[in-house]
C-alpha cells in the first residue's frame, strides 16, 4: 500500500508538471532555458532545507569547482535530471503536445525495458500484451495532435526520454529519497544557471515574464521537487519493467487534469483510450503477480 500510494502521488505530480510546462511554454513568453533554471532552482530551494531538517542531508552540496563534502545524490543523477529538464523544454516549443508525448513515452519505454532486459529482467507474455494495449491507448489518445515533427526537436525529445530513464534507474539504488533528490537538484541548478548566463550574453534570447516564472516555480517546487522525491521513494520497490509501465498512465492523468482544471471538454475518445491505457497496465501487473 505504501508503494502504491507513493507511485500514484508521484505520477500525479508528473501529470501536473506536464500541464504546468505546457501552460508556461505555450501561453507565456518565458524562454525554455529560463523556465528550466527557475524550475530546478525552485526545487533545490525547497528540498535542501527539508532534507536538512529531516537530518537526511549529509552536508551542503558542492557547487561546480568547489571543495568539501558532497551531499546525497550524485553528479550522474544531476546531469540526467538537467538533461531531461532542458531537452524537454527546448523540444516542446517546437512540437505539438501529442507528438511530444508519443516521442517522450516511446523513448522512456524503449530505454527502460531495454536496460531491464539487459540486466536480466524477463517481462512475461502478459506484460508485453498489457504494454501493447497501453501504448495503443496512448497513441489513440494523442492522435489528433500528432504531426510530422521537426527533426531536431524530435531528437531532443527522444534524448529527454532517455535522460529521464537514466534518472529513474539511478533512483532504484537510492535509500534516502529526499536527500538524493535534494542533492540532485542542488547540483543541477548551477548547470542550468551556467546555461542561462551563456544564453543571456551569447544569444540574447532569454525571456522572463511574471506568469512564466510563477508557472516554472510551481513546476519546480511541487510537481518536480515533491513529485520526484516521492518517485525515488517508490522506485526501490518497483522493477524497471513495472516502473516503465506505470509511467504510461501520466498522459491519462494529465488529460483528466485538463478536463478538471483547464475546462477541456471530456470526450468518448478520452474515456475509451484512458480505459485502454489503465487496463493494459492492470493486465501487465496481474500477469506478473499471477506468475
């Protein structure tokens, strides 16, 4: 029950993050690089004090080029987090929501299942069948928004999916989720700052608006900071295959959130496709449990 609660809460955070990113990048004039900086810095600002207060944060994180002890988390986790965040933001300004979702979740599934198989996990026939049904449901759900993608943006989104998979797989080894997430955000934020400084002086394309900053901060504080901590807490109890499968529910949760909070119209297609996605995940889980 603990793992189920953590997983559902984390996936809900992922869906909220999708809605916040979509609103910020599509409806405001905040730049993707600035959005990523505010997102990661906000997450670091929230998580570091929380980790310290709960006595799980071993020491103040080392900034690039600094000395002394390092916090929990790792540079590999921070680089994966930063790569996912910046590639996702840069790609989505040149992709439709549907195309971006297909590329992202297709990349996540391919990467995580490939690593799982390479490490000795063998998905059962029922798991493959459930995965197929869930993927078909997602494809049908986002089909109206799918267009031929810009090649560079498509490549960036695929790379974002691979980076998120790496971040997820690294989290399966963490025993202190809050400390690990805080350390990763604290290391990733200076990377985003360095990129923002370069963009401000070299490209003059950095843009900020109050509404964009507010959305990016909400994404960093709650959907990313809290959501990623809950995800790291759930991961040690999940196989890589199951972690990959569960993430297929994020577009469904995001679509439901769009209906509930953004006044998007509910449709029969949404109901049918959501049922297919969740049903496919249920079939896969039941197959593993029965075996």
